[in-house]
């Protein structure tokens, strides 16, 4: 079976790896660099906390477990760090919601531990307790983070070496050739044609832009900003989440910083100054928790569009009315990708629907040309 995967972010590389492993002849067409889209500028926290409804929570948990399986499969997974994560809220008014969420997560079988400040000091001695005061502290031991670009590089290299997958970066797809409601081939901007039995769209937020011949996926994408610091002499191992601030190590002493209120300061992708106002807001917030960070420690600051399907949930399945054309688009893609890759490969190459994707079909957005697949 010839499978063409469009897009080589963390989702496309997972799909390509699993489809090749399942026996397909896989070609990956990527417009830019491998994992150069949202996957390169992701906080990349593997988690399911707060994710609702329950099937979406379960999909994220399946992703977290699949990360562990994949790490075992490779024997050595330099992209994966399952360190657990720490959460607290500085405003007392947020504590009831934190408690409700933790109770719900525990009821759904998620690892949740309430820890003391002395335990926190053992785990992360450099976190300044004055930033915590009397806040309750939750530790989620199963969570972690990923280096998505390394992940994609390792999976695509394995797909190429083990199963001869054809990986083509800097190859932009222009259109899908659909004849009699069957997707037959992919045409690239440079005029090349790739015939296929199945075409899988893994273009993330670009799924909102119409590829000629097939419908776009309605997206509710928004902007994200991430700050990357210079190497800092800190022993921080785990990510922490305080109010709307997220911080994690990124290797070699660098930290990645995200703050929801800073995201809303930009409305489109643009270069930002590491000495500019957004960077300064991120650093000020971190310095209250990690005094080792200095006011001029930002090395780079990046903007990116978060790929979010219109109802905030994953969108994965055959597109009704376009036989042979499949889409796999999701937010929380770093958490979900290794599971999504397996589930999509089962559906596309194995021909068997995967129960975990039942609630996430594209037909909720797309009315089929022939009337099939519309939800009542
Ligand atoms: C700031 C931020 C923080 C985030 N934090 C988290 C988090 O903590 N945890 C989590 O799980 N998720 C998080 N996410 C979401 C996660 O990063 C994404 O869901 C995930 O990276 C999506 O991967 P993808 O492969 O679908 O998309 P992308 O990585 O964007 O890959 C899509 C690829 O398709 C290519 N492409 C587009 N059009 C074409 C074309 N016509 N032809 C060929 N190729 C094409 C692009 O070049 C791109 O490389 C975050 C996202 C952002 C932006």
C-alpha cells in the first residue's frame, strides 16, 4: 500500500513511522524543515490534566503511555523526559478549581500527589518558597516533556533505515488529485506527482488552508509565544506551572518559558526581540520563582500558531466523500502523537477503525459531497 504523509511535525513523523512499520510504502512530503512548524515551538509537556471531555483525556493518557512504549522500543530515547511536574496557584480563589480538577483526574485514574513544601524542596531545591506561600502543591508524577524535533528526527530516520520510507523535506504540496470521489495522487508546488492509495494530511494549523481538491479543516488556532533562555546554572529538573506561567528545562541549562497572558500580546507570527517587552514579562515572572535567572537571560523568543481544530478536540479520520484521504490534526499533539501514529496506521494500513478515535472524526466538521458522514 502506498501512503503519502503530508507534513513532518511530531504528528506526521509518528504517522509515517507507524505506517511504515505496519508495512506501507511511505513517502513524507514536508514543505519546510523536519518538525519546523508548531512542533519546533511547543512547550511540549506530556500531560492529560484538565483535558475534557473524558474521551479526550483518555486520548492524551494513551499518548503518555505510548511515549513510554516508544522509548522502550528504541531502547534509548534522548527526546523524552518523564520527570513529573509541579503545579500551584498563588491566588486562594483558584484553589477550589485546582482541588476539583485533581479529584477528577484521580477518579479517572491519573497520578496525582499533594506534596508539602519540604518535599518540594527535596525535589526542586531552587524553587523559591516565597513564590508559594501557603499554596497547595500538586505533583503529577506521570507527566514529562519531549524534544519534538529530536523525536521527529529519530522516528523518520528509523522509518527510512528499517522500512525504506522516502522522506522529502522542502517539498510543498499544492493539491490532491481527486477522481470520482477517490483521492489518487498528491501534486507538489514544483510539479511532481506522487500516486498513493492513501493520503494523510498532517499539516497542523496549515490544515485550515485549502489544498486544492480537498476541503480545509475549520480551525480555531491561536498564537503562542515561547521564550528560550541562555544556559543558566540551575539544577531544575522538573517543569512547574504557577498560575498561567509554565517553565521547564530544555537541556544544557536552558529553560523554556510560556505565560498565557503574554500569548495574547501578538496576533500574528512575527520575529520578537529577546531584549523586548514580551521577553521581559516572561523573565520577570520566572525570576519570582527561580532567582538564579537574570533579567538579560533570554536567548530567543519565538511566535507560532497553535494548531487547534474548531472545537478544540482532535480531528482524525477519513474525510467523507474523498475516499483515500485522511486527516490527523490535533492540539496537544506532543502528548498524543505516538498514540495517534499507531491508531492512524491501524485505520489506514490495517483497515480497522481504532476505538480511541471514535469521538474525533472529521465528519463533525465536513459535510460529504455525497451526503455520507454528516452527523445528525
Ligand atoms: C506555544 C505552544 C505550546 C504548546 N504546548 C503544548 C504542550 O505543552 N503539550 C502538547 O502536547 N502540545 C502542546 N502544543 C501543541 C503541539 O505543539 C502541537 O499540537 C503539535 O506540535 C502539532 O504537531 P503537528 O505535527 O500536527 O504540526 P506541525 O508541527 O505544525 O507540523 C505540520 C507540518 O506540516 C507542514 N506543512 C504545512 N503545509 C504543508 C504543505 N502544503 N505541504 C507539505 N508540508 C506542509 C509544515 O511545514 C509543518 O512542518 C503547543 C503548541 C504551541 C504553539
